[in-house]
């Protein structure tokens, strides 16, 4: 009998270069002033991650009408990346007087005011087995901030209960890697690397960079 999938067998964190140095220093001063027990703002934000919604896949084919009115649907000719619903929803616990919520507002503001920052750093998701070993990893490339949900403040609410908010990203590319090595050194194999598709390194770069399109710099 096989084990049912457990929804908590994953590892997801915002990358260390998710914040600019200016934003990092400002948030660090805020944390120090308010005795938030973390050395780094990104560690504090990662500690409040509650759940993530993995995007769905949908194939929208093209339809043609043949003899006697019979309709035939064919697979689409677009990029396989566009078959994914390219939004990534992350739910976080609201903690310390909504401190992490307003920290995300600061990050949003810096990102959109920075005209040289076209995309955010790549975002990684790792799926684990029951022993905590990585089975496969997902890389969301060229992500953008899409939305930050509201937080409701109420004078009549005096109970101490968990409150959450969500952050939504939109990504342009997604890569999925099987972790195939039996040794300590990880060896990954992309599911899109097949003999039937002649891809290029411009579409699937092997190096992680801040900007997926260097010619825009």
C-alpha cells in the first residue's frame, strides 16, 4: 500500500536576495526597534509562511470543423509555459501587529519604484519525501508582484485567533526538476528537457540571475 501525499511535505522560502540592500537595512532597523527576534528580515518573513497554492495546468486547443460538421480539436501550438495558470498564491500568518504585512508593502513599494528591476529573483519550491529528502524542485522564473490582500482591523475583535493575508506573484516561466542523484551532490533533470523539443539556453538558462533578459540592462 502506498502512502497518501501529505500537503506539508515541502520547503518554500523567499530567496536571500529577495530584498534590496536599502529595504533590508530599513526593515532591519524596524525589527531591532521592536525587538523582533530574528537577525534578518527575510528570515522573519519566511517564518510566517503558512501555505502555497501550486498553479493548475490547462490546455486550450484549437478546433476545426470537418466533413458533415464533425468538430476536431487539436493541441495548441503555443509555448508549454503558457499552459500553466501563471499565478502563485502564498498565504502568511499576520504576526506582531501586522508587522510582516506592512513589511511586504515596503517591499512592494521599493520594487515598483525601482525602474531598473524588471523582475524579482527566482522563487524555488522543493517537494520532500517522508524522510525530508528532496524529490523534485520547482523554479518560478521572472516573477512579478501581482497583489497583496487586505487586512481587516476591528475594534470589537478582542479574541486572540490566527489571522492571515496572501501575497500573489505572477511568473513567466516555470521549470520542474527531478532530483535523480543518489549521492550528496544533487543532480537535477528538467522535465521539459526532451529530445522532441529543441529548446535553447535563452529559454532555459542554466544560471540564476536577477534579470532573465540581460539585453534590457
